[in-house]
């Protein structure tokens, strides 16, 4: 599946999200990532991003 991720987060959470997104997607612009993921990769990405939100 094709994924485009755009986020608007400030502070250290933004840096954490960027590091996670770079593992799965290509960095297009400051807060824009895109790429192709399998459904299982997408679920892992969602799980990792939700874990940084909880902290």
C-alpha cells in the first residue's frame, strides 16, 4: 500500500517520530514521508508511533 505521512508535532516527540518514520518511509520534506508498506509493516509503524504518544 502507498503511504503518505504528514505530521505536525513539536519538541522531542517530533524527533522520535521522525526516527521511527525513517525506518519505514522515505523522507520527502521536513515533516512529510512517503513509501510503500505491507499491511504488517503498516501495523508495526502504527504501534511504534502510538508508543511515543503515550509518554
